[in-house]
């Protein structure tokens, strides 16, 4: 899709162009924000990460 933004365009015109672009673009993949805060960890996340990295040594 090509949108033409001419020199001297007003803020209102730029905003309408951006709104039209946002309406036409559909996000790909999974909405990860719906999983935010759903995981309960038994240990601290940093300690889990260190343990996983130390498995290779």
C-alpha cells in the first residue's frame, strides 16, 4: 500500500492518513498481551535464567 504525504500537509491530514493506514494493516501472529501476568513462578526469574544458562557448562 502506498500513501502519499505531500509537503505542507496539515497535522489533521497527516493524522487521517495514519488512521487509514492503521485500519488497513492487520496484526500478524499472537496477541501476547492477553497472557500478561498469567504465569506463576516458584523461583525468581533471574535465578531460573542463570540455571538454564549453567546447564550447558
